[in-house]
C-alpha cells in the first residue's frame, strides 16, 4: 500500500476547513486499511505455524510453540483494538466538526508554465500507478461491479442518483447506496477492499485476484441519534484567556514638566582605620562589645609528650546512672550467604483467552459432523452441544479448521466438500487426494466472522467419486475458534 498524498503546506498553509475535514476522513480510511493488512498477516502467521497456509510447508512445532504464536497474535490484536478505539473517537470527532464554506475568492492570474524535471524522483516516461508510489483515483458509474475492481487505488461512483453497485454490501443497506468509495490494495494475488458509504464501513478480501471473495464484514456503522436530553445549565466555565491587545490610541498632549527638586549634598567617605596589635589577655571581665579581629599569631612548636603515669587502683563501682538516650542505629551487618536455589516448577501453559478447540469423531456419513471438545476456556462465549457450536451474538470470531482424512483404498480418487453453515459460501472446499500412495489428504481454511443474533455453527461433509467412506484422522484434526471482540 502507498502513503496518502498530502498537499504542500510550506511556506504557507492553503487548506480550507472542508479540505482539512476530508483529509481527516482519508487518514482514518488509510489507517483502517493498514490495520486490515496487519490482521491478515496475523492470520497467515497462525496458519503457517499450524501448517495450514496454502503453498507452504509448516515447521515442526510443539504445543508450546503454538501457544507462543497465540500469545504473540493476542498481543498484536490487543494493540489493534486500542487503535480501533482511537480511530472511532477520531472519526466521531471529525464527523462533528461544523464546516462553513465562504464565498469564492477572485481567481488569480495563471502562473507561467514550467518544465517537470522528475516526479517523486522518477524521470523519463512515468506511469502513475501504485507500483511507482502513487495512489490513482478511478471514476465509475454507480452501478459498476465491485468484484471487478482489483487494481490498487481509490475507486468512486460518479452519479449520486444512479443505481447501487453490483456485489456490494446489502445488510444493512447504506442510506445512499449510489454514493460510494472503494479503497483497493493488492499483495500479489491477495486483494483487499474497504467500502465506504454513509453511514457504514465494510471490509472483504480475495485470495485469488478477485475470482472468489469473502462475504462483506461490517466494521463500522453510525448508531441512531439519541433523544433530546433535558437541558441543564452547567457550571460557569473558567475565564477565557486574555484577548488580543487593541490598537494603541493616539498619543495625548505632553503635560507640563514639574520643577526638579534640589539634590542633597553627598557626604565624604571616612578613612578606614589601621588594625591594632593583639593585646595581652587580661582577666575575664564583663562581656563587652566584640572588638575588631586581630591578626592570627604564629603557631608555636609542639611540646614533648610526657611519660605515661602509673595506673591507679580501680575505684569502687558507682551507682548506676539514669538510662541515656538511645543512640542512632548502627550500620547494617554484611549480607548472609544466599540460600540454595529451589527446584524449578513445571512450565505452565500460555492460553489465549476466549478460545476453544474441537475434533471431529465418528464417520463422515454423519450429518452434521459429530464433534468432541478438546479445549474450551470460555464456554459462555463459545457454547458446545455435541454436533453444533453456539457463538455469542454481535461479536467477531476467528475460525480456523484443519481436518485430516485417510482413504481406505490408496490411489483411488475422492472429492470431499466441507461446508460450515451458515458460512457455506466462505468455508466450502473441494479437494482431491494429495498423495495417492498414502491415501491421506487435508481440508483447511480460516476466516473472520461477524456474528448476528442466534449464530449456530455446524459442519457437513459430502463425498463424490467412490462408494468407500474416508475416515477422520482425529489426532491430526482440529477446529479452532477464537473470540476477537
């Protein structure tokens, strides 16, 4: 994806209020497109770790490695959720900014034409497309087919009173379906679209250059306007800042200068007296005024140390004196030797919250497939009942399945259709044997699902090409469901 092209704002800013509001909405849409890329990358990272990413061979990983990948994805999704809340606040604020368009000013004279030396550092014949760092804009009739728009750029409708587009979202239907903007990005054969039409925002993707598309997922919708609240006068706000100083008024006439008073005569500075000699120390008299400090005399020589006298006899022990004031606390003693290191506890599991794992059981002839619950740390948001799964309404889930089969007759061709209702359009696959000699193959896929009311998930399998029934390889199969929001 390319960066948005912002107008030059040096040396002066020439944006109008309407231009600024439009740029805010464009920046929100570009950030949403970037988050969609990140979510897709996280999904592919999980698929690669599980060995279910198409066209690649996954590494040999342990349960601890898989849980570490889950922890990494959870941390990234938490960051994305916080960014989504900021974008929601940013969009609500931008939508509430009033815009007033003033009268059109006089058109200035046309400047002289100048030659173009380069465009974004490119010279010669240049094609303005996404590959060269530009974000082209395409204009279409309102009834155009959105599934055919796979070229990166901004696609928009040009007739607001026309018919709605083909293969666009229809639930809930936008207020003005003929007025729409479609942002398209491409990474090799993977195409992603963000559809904007007042008051909704949708997202979908294609893994094969637009041949097949996932269902539209609503990622933003303006809620109904609330009723008029009771008018309550709030407290008086703080005093506003000091206004701009007004223009200085005309200078008044100069008043009459008063008479200058007489200056007093400055007295002479007295001469500093000489410091007297230090007199001999007399007897201590009454304390007088502190005299001038005399000069310091020369230090006399140190006398000889006299001989140590004989130690006298120990006197009788005197009476115990009153307890003295407690002395200040002494310095801390040296630290003791450290104790031995205790045994290391068993490594605990890092578990992604609101996650469940199921495995298929029984025969593929069962309709729907019977499941067994291998793990579920949130039975209130992912409820299991033998052969169907009830998901929380109005939520977003990541559903990934990887089901391994073993055919009893090696080399015999068989085709299986795996359907996940009510998502049959997204998760249905038809796959033949990967290795006829081994007689084993895998059905796999993943998707993001936005649930409505009473969302019940069931899995079915139909078979073509042979009367023999393949068997589930249960210990190599899983259906993983993670609640994202």
